[in-house]
C-alpha cells in the first residue's frame, strides 16, 4: 500500500497531519454513514413494494388495475375488456 500512496508510514509528521484532518474525516465518514442508511431504507422499501406487486400479480390481479391505468386509457378512448 505504501508504493501506491494509499498508506503512509506512522511518522510524527504524518500523525500530525492526520490529527489535523481527523475532525474533517470523521464528519465525512458520518455523512457517508447517514447516506448509506438512507439508501438502505429506500432499497428495503422498494424491495417490499416489488414483493407486494409480485404477490398481487401472482394472485391474478392485472397490471392495469395495480397501476391504475384504466381511467387514463379510457380518457384516450381505449377500453380494456
């Protein structure tokens, strides 16, 4: 990791630079964690909605009814029989 510049040796100078940036790094880390939690919540919500729709479709309910498309199709002059 040292040759790629990903890691640094723990010299006094490098430790001082890290300590000076520590607050900023911790704030960035906290923000990333909050964003990750938000993404997780949204993905779990979407997964639950998809499962609900799969069950409704498997039970024989039509996509026209699930997505409330009948009124819009009737406005366009189409009628699903």
